[in-house]
C-alpha cells in the first residue's frame, strides 16, 4: 500500500461491494482480478462483496473458474486473514448476466448490493457512456463510486461529454478514471526521488536538463487484441494515456501534501502546458511491424493478424515530442515512444543532463552527459556518471550507480483499486486531465489520418525503423531488457 496521508481517505466510507462490468472480458481476467486478489491477500478490505457482470451468458462454473485462476497466484503469498478472504471470494463471488445498455438493468443491480458500491466499467468507452447516460443520481446510493477503464473517451469532445454525464451522477471525488501506470511502483517512486531529496530539484529544469525520454517498447505483439488495438494504435493505447501521466509526474512542481487535490492540480498544470509542436513531420513518427522473429518466436506481419484491417493504417510504434510552456521546461523536449513487437524491451524514463560548462583540459577520453534512468520493469534506478581512473588516472570512464527498487507489494491495478475501495482518488485521472491528454494528441491523430506523416515499417524483433534516433541501442548496448 502506498500509505499516503490524504484528506479524502480519512473521511470517505469504505466501499463494501465491487461490481465489475465487463467481467467476462480479457482485462478482468488478466489484470483487474489478479490485482484485486493481491490486494485482498493482504487481509485489508475484509468482507468485500465482488460481483462480476457481463453481456455473455456465463454459467456459475465459468465465473468460478475465472475467479479461481485469477486468485491462484495471490493465494500463494497471502496472510492468514488474506487467505480466508480469497477463499471466501472464491466461494461467494457470483456472475450476473446484465445488459448495461438496457434501461433500468444496471440501476437494479447496484440497488441489490450492500453499499457503498464501486461500479467498475471495464467496457469500451461508447458502452460506458451509454450505460452512464441511462443512470440518474437517484439510482446511485450515497457513496457510490464510478470507476472507468481507459480509454476514457476517444477525443477531447467525447471525454468532455462523458465527464459531463458522470458529473451529473456523483461528485468528481467519487469518479475514478483508471490509468494503471499511476499504480506502478517506480512511477510512484518518482515522487520520493524528486521530493524527498535535495540534490535533484536545483538541477531539475531547462538550465541543466537537455532532454527527457520516456520509452515503453514491448516485445509483445498483438496478443489476439486486434478488435481493440487495430482501432487504437500505439499513440492512443500507450502515449495518450500512460506516458503522458509519467511525463506529468516527472515534470510537475512539488506538491505541499501528497493528497489528491495538490498532486492532481500539479499534474493538471503540466498537461495544460503541453503541446506537440508543428510541423508534425518533425515532431512525430509512426510505424507498423512486418513479419519477423523475437527470440525463437515468429511474429507474422501486423496486417496478416486476424481481425486487422490494413486500410486503417494502424501504427504499432509511435513517437511524439512534447514541449511544455513553462519557465522550468521551456525548450526541453520530452520524447515519448512506445511500440509492440520490438526486439529489445525498453521500459524506462531517461533524463539526459547538459554537458558540463567547461571540462578541465588534461582529461582524456570522452566526457558524456549524465543520465538518470528510471526503469518501469525491471524497477531500477540508475545514474550514469563519468569518473577518472581506474588505470590511467586522467582518463574518463563511465560508471553506473545502480539501485534495484524491488517489486511493489501490490500490482498496479491493486494499487489503483485500493484508492477506489478507500475512497481516495489520488491515483485516478481527474476530469480535466483526461480531456487535456486528448487535446495534446488530437492534432497529431488528425495529421496522421490525413497521411501527413508517413507510416514507416520495421521488422518484428528489430529495434524499430533504423532512421529513428530512439531505435539506436543505448551507449551500453541496450536499455534495460
Ligand atoms: C495497457 C495497454 O494499457 O498497458 C497494453 O493497452 C500494454 O497494450 C499495457 O501492453 C502495458 O502495461 P503493463 O503494465 O501491462 O506492462
């Protein structure tokens, strides 16, 4: 648990029921339920009622199998109290078939559960919008929390419309827009690194930092997700949401308190100052993978994957440069890149410092800039520095100060869900920020749709198109793998 002191956490009543909509979907089985299970395995949140709901006609056995599978790993390291909880959930959790787009159905289900209820919309945005549009404030008992999966809307206007619909139902403090990157251990560690130490803040600005890069290169390919991914692409799937949140945490000013108001105000300020400069032919790039191999795994051409429509021109690798209009960051490029089917997994933020103003004459070797790397899996912190010696005492050598931050107790989804169950929106994306993220990428999406930036190709298993600077191996041969 994050253990942050927050104002809302102290006062909001704990959630007693979690209703998962889209419970038969892939996200619930792969991420949401395992995250919840690891949280319950701590023994916190005892007595929570968990109900799965979906459009599919699932029998009790199918649901029980899903709950069984998703709680298996968590049971292995559960506390005694946690084990009892997980066993109770395995026994008691039920699945209901529900058409959330049919008037009255969702409201009836919410009313039948012990309150306060958290309603988790693990559904496509258009379905969530429709379902919420059918609810009225009177359908939601005191303390109901609405939890929305990404993508939140599909444009600034649709995110604003969804915000308006939600705002008519419950106060903003009861709305949780999930971005599981805000629950990742190392993303949260950035707060401690930056604000519980004195050595970074004086140099954390345009005078000392040359550029900031945020990479999320995956070796996973499509993994059978064409139905979603082919309409999203790398820019919407990863950069519009996750990487912009990471950027905001790296760039924000120090909050007075780690509470939802202070932290989210600062995140919001960063993202309101952000834009992708034109021309987009220089500040953005996109590419799609062709057939290749990753290790001994053969990956087919993206366009040959079942469910892909090649005419959509979906990118599987995207890169944008974001500039921030602020005294701290004016002129410093924030380069955000993410893609699928790449040969090297590289999941890290790299802060490159400016060169020293004067290198004393007499040193031999190359003076390279300092680099701070924050790894998002494996969770590491590395600082590259130049020192002289050993051997010839005047020759500069590169050394890396390296710390393994270890795994967090909770999975990212569990961290975010804990905020939901405690009634603390600190790790949830606020309404205005969800809209800002679309505002930043929308002009790029439009330019790409109009064909203004060529769709390049790269072989699966490669580092990406060779003419992208970010495809080159790091000076150590690679980023973390
Ligand atoms: C999801 C994206 O939100 O994040 C996936 O839809 C991506 O495409 C995933 O693979 C990456 O996050 P993590 O935490 O699973 O590595």
